[in-house]
C-alpha cells in the first residue's frame, strides 16, 4: 500500500486565509474604488507571456530575467527528450525531469535548439559560434543512442545556422562528418519560450500594442490586480508568488500634470486604505540626451573610486553605472554621496518638467521629498521616478515604485507613446498595515441566527435569506443546538449579533436581537429587525 503523503504549500508561496483574506479584499477593493474615481479601468492579463517580452522590457542581463524568472519551453518530441536525458546522464551525472531542457541547452550551447524530423537530428544555432567539443559531444550521444535505439534515433546529423557560419566552423563540422546548412527551414523553427510574469508593465504595454489602443480616444488609463512570480530567496514580506496592484497611463502627452495626478491617486489610496505613515520620494532622471551625458560622467567618476566599491558595484560601472546609486551597503555610502548628482546635469526641458511637477504636487497638497539617488537603469525610463516607503518593514521599506517610461512602447514594437505607471507591493503594504496595528474595521459576521425548535427552523431560514438579500452576512446552523452552545459558537465566530428564534418568538412574531459586545438586547418584529440590521450594515461599512 502506498504511503500517504501530506502536501504543503511550495516554499516561497503561502495560503491567505480568513480573516486575513478580508484585509486583502479591503485593500484591493479600495484600490479599485480609488483608481476608478480617477477614470482608470481594470485590465486583466495572462499570468504567463513569451519570455522574450520580459527580456526585451526589463533587460536580459538583469537579475529578474537571468536568475529570478520562472521560464520554460514548449515540450519537445520523445526522441528529443531521450537525447537530453542521455546527455545529462553523461555530463552531469544525474537527471532532473523538471529542469532537463534548460540545463541541456545551457550546458551544450546557450544558443542551441535540437530538432528531429524525417530521420535527421537537427542542431540549430542562433549564432554561428561552436567549437570542437560541442560537435564531439553531439556525435557522442548520437552514436550512443543509435546503438541503444536503432529504430528511433536519427541516422544523419545536420547543423542549421541562422547566419553564415565561419570557415573554421565548416572545417570542424566536415572533420566530424557533420553536414552544415545556413537556411532556417520552417519545420525547424525554434520552440517558444514562456515565463510567469515577474511584473505587469510589459504585459500592459503588449496588450496596448496588440489591441491598437492608441487609436482609442484620450489617454489609456489602466490598472491591474494580481499575482507575479520571481525565484527570489523567501524572506519577511517577500515571496516567490507575490501580489501587486498597479496602474499605467499611456498616451501622447508627457505633461507634468499627468505625473502629478498619478501620484495624487497613489497617495489617496494609501490614506484611504489606512496606511497613513508613508513618505513619497521623487526624482528626475532626465531624457535620453541629458541622461546619456550624465551616465558617462558618472562612469568616469566611479572609475576614480573603483577601489572603494564592492564587486557588485565595480561590475555595474561598465554594465549600468546608475545601478551603483541603488547600493544599500553601508561602507559604500560615503563614496556614493560624493558622486555628481543628476539634478545638476538635467537639460533645460527636463528641469522645466521637474519644476512643473513639483509645483503641481504642491497645488494638490501632496507632500514629497526629493531623492537624487532614485534612478532607473533601463534606457526607456525618462524623467519622473518615484517611490513610497512605509513604516514597519525595516530597511527594505519600499511599498511602491514607479516612473515615466516614454520609450517602452516603441521598444516593444508599438508607435511612439508616452507612459507612466507604478506597482504597489500588496504583500508589503498589508504587512505594514498589520505591523502598525491600526487595521481598518472590517465588517465580519453580522448575525448568528440561533434557532431552537422544529417550528423555529423555517422562520429562521426565511429571515436569514432576507438578511443576506440585503447584504447583511448571516450564519444559520444547519442543526438545532442548545441555547448556551449556540451563543458560545456565535461569540467564537466573531458575530456582532445573535438573533434568537425559539418557539415563543415564533408565536409572538417578535425576535430577540442580542449584541454580543455588551449583551444589549431588544425585541423586534421582522420588518423592524431587517430595517435595523440593514441600516447598521450601512453605518459599519461607511
């Protein structure tokens, strides 16, 4: 007999149970109400997309894409899977069915795709760079499988390149008796790669382009609510499946008033949801022209102090110097504080844009602080960047980040379009609410209907139905219980009222409504009872 196994949530994920789920619903519903009051509409997106969408938007070299993204490919043929299994067994000494396709590709060649068709094993390269070891390995497992599975394994080996291979590559292949082709045949098209979304902005932009939303009137103001996925090290407030509430504005204008309205909406949401002790930080990272000049200046200054920086920051000097400003290492802070500031190198147009934004924020009564180190490392980000921090989260206290990304739509194949948006980390925002101890008063169970006697059950059933139709939550036990036990359960369930219906109440037409917090009770007929509880509901939820 097979031993029974207890299943648990995967590390980095968790279940959100009542009553916590009521707080989550409150936060998400408040977001919907606030955003829709600013004429934003909800967009519902797939949770997985083509992996290249995120590589193009976030950057293939970023940790999010290269290390944290959950990605996979379409399943290959049985022969292809067998080849991959054998190669891993020979070269890795072990085999894991969940990762064999990714490991196979990366270990043999990062740009290699394997195909089988009509008795031919096709090894397809996106670039024309291979070496002797690569060809030898291919030949090794081909021969081994020909011996083990003579009826299934292709007898011919063909290398197909997307571009003309070098003469050196051709000589290597010829020496091994391997044929080379340059044309990419339709039946050998690479399989699609997919990824669970690590963020939603790229998906929103993809939908904007795909559905030709630039042809719609006015700016497109969209918001989303849902899960994202990253293979991060789980820690307090950070999960591998996490949740975001975000909003984007896409259109033809980059007027500072658009940025100001987005920030106003964001701060209204935090105030209304009960997260009062927050701080808004803003900055301008300039346009393509002035930021490019600043980046070169920053790189030159960083080279002068390279020895004072840790390896990660040293690497970023060449790859993305703006990211050095993100460093949280205490020992690097004095060095970073002496670096030139981008606010001192903005062009006149960007200076005017930032000045107008600050003027508009003051007009709207939005408090803010400037933070010159608040940057974005990707080229399509422009001008306004912002972040919101909250109490109760330690040093990693950001609950929201965003900015203007005027180049992203065009980068992903759409028309020139301006854009700005933000994403709120729902997990961290809720954690901050819970740590602060000032949770909003949520409705919970309003009425527990305690009935006793055969004649009381049909009456209790009818009243419970009418209460629910009026939006009053009611719990009706399916079996008769003793009076004391029934009230005890009502208290444990957190009900605000116990409605007592016995034989005497049925006979008189008046029912006892007991408020459990202070034991206050009153007799009410059915109409007065329904009216009282409905008005109480409106007062509780107002």
